[in-house]
């Protein structure tokens, strides 16, 4: 087994697991992800900060952005 084996859900930003923080389950591009309440606002308001962490984050628009 390698260290990339991720059987334990953890926040995609801070990697804390559910023993440390409540985790919110996300489904995105058929992938199940988890994020903690501390980092959920980043996903909502500034998802581009997740580029490099969340695949496809560069395609997300900010919640307060209107075309
Ligand atoms: Zn987090």
C-alpha cells in the first residue's frame, strides 16, 4: 500500500479528518470530496484558491460573481 491510499475522509484543504472537525461531503465530477466548515467559505466565495487542490476549480465561478 502507498501513502496515497485515502480510505479516511478528510478536508480537501487542511486534511483534518472527522475525528477533528465535522466534514461536509461533496460530490463533484463523480468524485466524493470532503471539506470542513472552516474551509467551506473558500469553496463558496473564492473557489479559485482551490486550484491545484480541487481538480476543475478553475472552472468554478465565485458566488458573488454575476455575468
Ligand atoms: Zn479544512
